[in-house]
C-alpha cells in the first residue's frame, strides 16, 4: 500500500513538473511569435503614413523579415509536434 502511494506521489510530482515546463514553453513560444508580429504591425503603420514614400521599401523589407521569422517559428513548432514532442538540436533563429 505504501509503495503504491509513493509511486502515485512520484507520478503526480512528475505530472506537475511537466505541466510547469509546458506552461513555461508555451509562454516563451507566445512571446517569440508576438515579437515579430508586433514588428509587422508597426511596419504596416509606418508604411501607411503619408510622406513616407522614400522609406516604404525599407519598412516593407522589415515587415517581410518579421513574417519570415514567424513562419520559421511555426514550422519549428510543427516539426517538434510531428517528432513526438522530442527536442530537436538547437538552431540559431537566423538559420533557414
């Protein structure tokens, strides 16, 4: 009986640790996705301003780069999910 209770406690503790790790990871992912989306929003606001014609190409390039970053993050999440939630080797954010 005690062995079963100890095993159950250990299992519950492990579940709580995993839930905490998942919560932390979800927060990190949300921040990583929102950051470039905020850049896109700001870029669109700047492009929409009158008198900014000379800077539009630079603003658009910045927005496109931010969207590419979001796409890489989402593709990485999909790869992670398809791999059975096993961690892949770390890659730099600038890697393809």
